[in-house]
């Protein structure tokens, strides 16, 4: 399968196959008519026969209790377990113990119950006919029911419904489950390990590609609505029958809440994958300044912790949850990019929208294809950034023209002098900010460069001037609004310049002490051994040129 990013193309000879998949899909379901107080009152009138005499807190609570009683009675008759869950328990992990091993009939196989804080409608009456519906200021703990369902086309899906009117719902689906079920129906033999495919036969690659791409096409919207409508109204039938729904006009509409898009690289050998992944992490650790990057995605006045005491959302970190498993995370607000190994030979790269609102696109399910495209752009931009760090590039013309003046529009700017600390700090800042999914702003660059130089007087005005010089050289481009990102060739050049100075020239010259002896480590790494060999050659060269490094 062909890939559209430079990272996958560079390692194409080591890959067995590459496939993209829309991974996790979370939709929120609401009855739009019941989102306002007037709409809630109109719905109740239609439900009760043009009367709102019974519209009060007591009858709303009775409806919630009826939901729970009927659900438990149906579960007892059909042998479906109803499990109470405490706060913090992973329901998806517990559901694995109840999921039928053999492919059996469709339906609900387990129901989890827990209490979730929710703002409820409060009814206040005044006069003879006056009614006011308002949301309570403080949330109340309300029973929510999580229905774990097996579907013939989507596999395992979860529908979570609040037991109190207007019954807000959340639907969670898995794209890998859908692709696996569709491939099995078409007779495509796949090897699946947990939530990824580890072996795709070469003769079935084209057919599998069509199945995986079906979640990114326009027809996916109809499939999503169909499976949601099929099961959500069945779950709602415990409190509202089909006649009650039709009479009151209770119809769910869906919004995209969370979305994951993954690119899976299946390597020919697992050892090659592990070595490559570790090299990528090491290179990113140096160029992205992994220990300090938690402070550069901030606002003008950003506390280290949020008001609730949680760490900031903008960060890059490494996690090792289990033995020989490392996760490389890049967070920016509620968007994230992750890279980690899956199984023995699969390297997965994910673009995650923890809240689809940050994708700057309407969240209605009709815009599902556009939201997926936005995540795909973020994923490919991140992979291209990794490739720029892995394989940087400097040509002779770039070094010659870097210090020469250039023009941006009608304005003439000076060249870039790498001997100045300010120019080097700006280059390092642009490299670190290149991974922001939505692009960085001038304020972000000013804050980061000010920290590198340890100069408080480096403000937005100076950062704007330095950024224009990079734009005049074609190294940085303006993408949208006031956001900037380095170009692909520009980022390769910036990384090459930073690597040449910071990791080649500077370490070699810095190893010479005043006595003229090289420093030695007890257990030198492979990189240090290369430095020592180069230092011997450079020492002989300095001796021939009569160049003394000691004062």
C-alpha cells in the first residue's frame, strides 16, 4: 500500500505493508428539541397529550426510576448481567470477561451501571399556569447505563445513556472492529492481535485497502447513523416506547466528540522496528528538548498547573506502561499525536482529538469526513516532521545564501548569521514548535526563544522580525490566520544547521581541555567513539596548521 508521508516512504524497503484506519469514534447523542427549557416543555406536552400539569421534578424522577426498573427486569429475563461499577473502573477492560468468545447472535451481553454528575432540569411553578425550566447550578449524581453490544457489522460497540430526561447518550465504536468484521465477511484472511492487524496477505492488500478506506468516504456517515439508530432506540425503549417517541418527536441527533486516526507500519522484522523506534526517540529527545517542552506550548500567563491541580495539557512526554513498551506522546491542548509499538512488528502512529471542537470544524456527524481529513493532515505533518529530524539536509547553495539579504514582498531583510546566539535560538525554537498540529504563533516563538536566551527583553516584536527573515528564505510559511509552520525542505535545512553546529562541531571542539588531552568516559557510547576518532584526526590537522586550542 502506498503511503503519502516521507517517513513511511523512507523506510518502505523495511516494511511489509502500511494501512490507515479510523480507530476510535465517540459520538454524543442529544434530542435537540430538549436542549432548551421551552423545548423540554413542548416535548413533555406532546408526550402527555397537550398537558404539562404533571411536569415537575417528581415525575421526571419517576421516569428515571422506571428506566432502571424495566432495564433490570429485561436483563434478568434474558440472562444479561447488570454490573455496578465504582468510580475510576475501566468498563472496557471488565467487558472483555463477559464478551462471548464464539461468534453468536447480536445483542447486549453486559450492562454496567455507575453514577455520573449531571446538571438536571429543575421545574419551578408560579401562578396558575406559569412554569420555568432551568438547569440546576450544582450537578447531581445520576445513574448512567453502559450497554455493551455485539453488532454483526461493527463488532463491539458501547452505548451509554443517562437515566434522567432528556436521556443524553454517548456511542463509542471501534474502526478496527468494523474493518475486521467487513474483511471477514469478504473472505479476506487477516491476522489480528488485540486492536491491530499484524499480517495482511499480499494478494488481499487491494481488497483490504478498500475496506479500510470505507470509513473515510462519504458513505461512512450513513453507516454510522444506521448503527446508532438501530441500537440507541432499542436501549431507550425501556423508558420510551416507539409510540411515545413518535408522538413526542423524540429524535437523537449526533455530534462527533472524540476521534482517532492511525497509520500502522507493519515491519518485516521486529528487531528492525525496535531499533528504528528507539533512534527516532533519541533524535527527538535532543531536537525537541523533551525535558523542557512542557513549558513552551503555553499562553502568555500560564500556570504550571491548572486550577484543579492537574498538569498542563500542552506537553511532550515518554511513557513506559508495560515492559518493553514505550509511548511517545505529543499533546497540544486537546489534540495529541502518539507513536508506539503494537505487537511484535507493528509501529502505530495515532492522531487523537480528545475533543473534536479543537479541529476547527463543525462537529455534526455530516462533517465526519472533514474531521477525519483534518486528523489525517495532522498525522502526516507529524510524520514529515519526524523524517526531517531523522534525515536532515544542507546543500552548498543554502550555506552560501543564508547570510545574504533577501526580500519578503517589497521589504528587504538581512541574512541569518549562525554565529549570533539569537539566530541559533530562533532556529532551535522553530524546530521545537514545528510539531504543533495547528501551527505556532509569534507569541509562542517569543516565549520559547526568551527562555533559551534567558533574556526577558526578547518580545513579540523581535520574534516577528526574526520570523520574517526565515520566511524570506523560504524556511517558514504562513499556513492559516496567524499560524506558522516550517516547510518540509526548510525544516530539513534548519535541523541540519542545528545538528552540524550543536552535535558535530561543538562536541568535537569542546572535548579539548587546556592540557590538550581528550576527555574519556568509563563506558563510551557509539556516538562518543565516533567523536573520539574525529578528534584524533582534528588534532593532527591542528598540529599541521599550527593551530593551538589552548590559551
